[in-house]
C-alpha cells in the first residue's frame, strides 16, 4: 500500500490544532488550570510526538510556512507544495470546527490575537518563524523532520518560543494554526499578519543554513534531479 503524505499532513495538523488550541480553550474554561507554561508545553509536545509518528511519511511539516521554507531551500518539489498546504489548512479548519462543537461558548477557540501593535507583531512572528525554520533545516533530512532527536529539537524550539512570544503575539509561527481558529471564531481582523509573517521568516532561514552548512545544505531536490538527468 502506498503511503499518503497529504493525509498524514491533514491528520497531523488536525491533531496539532485540536490539542494545542484545545489546551488554550481548556485553560480558559477551567480556571487557568494549565497556565501559560502548560499551553506552551502542549504545543511543543504535540509537535514532538507527531514528528515521531508521521515524520517518515510526510516529513511532519504541519505548517504551510515550513512547507514553503523547504521548497524555497530546494528540499521539496514545487508540485508538492499546494497539496501539502491544502491538507494542512483542511486539518486546521476541521480541528477548529470540532473545538467549536465541543466548546460552543468559547469566544476565540485559541485564535492568535496580538497584544502588541501590528508592526511589532509581524516582526516577532517573523523572527520566531525564522528561528524555528533555522532549527528545522539543520536537524532534518531533505524535507523530512525525522530522526532520534529531531522531534525533541523542534518540539523544544516551539515550546521555548511559545513561552517567550505567546504573551505578545500568541506565537503562531504557523499560518494553518492561526487560520483554523481565526476563521471559525470570526477573529480574522489581524489574521493577515499570521498568514504572512511566518512565511517571510521561514524563507529568510534558507541563507543562514547555507552559510553554516555550505551549498549542499539546501539543494537536495536539485541534486536528485541532476543525478537522474
């Protein structure tokens, strides 16, 4: 049976949004039981376990900015980008719809809302996404986030950045994670920041990877094509 990376991305992003944003909803609904640290750890832990679960199938991108970052870095074929992004967005929206059904009285469903002005929000989200993509490029193989320590490194980065950036911007770093709750809850006024800043930051990570590792770092797809020509 052939593997289905697009279904893996849809299910993986569904789980990410359901558990991560669900942690925010549960925290709000049950007397701050998790706290800021608990929410940050929830996002980091769910990404970690998903990398170990589906990293060998789809690469466990779970994030359109990461998919675009892999493509821009020459690690992912162009024809895979739109199916990956579509699957991720469908998974995120479906998770938000389920959260709406389970928690009909919650206003935002964990939507990312800026606590600082929009310019600083854009800069913070772009920087957080740059750091995340920098780590991913340096611990992944091709466009695959897999390996003994990749899940720990990437999940730990997300948890750390959520601890730091969460109080200011929500620390999205992921257009799909923001899109689902934003659309379903109607909190879409500042959604454009969370759709654009993570992509900008992820694309900026590619030069840093090449500066550190050399030109072989981000040209795997190109090398594969050359070897078959």
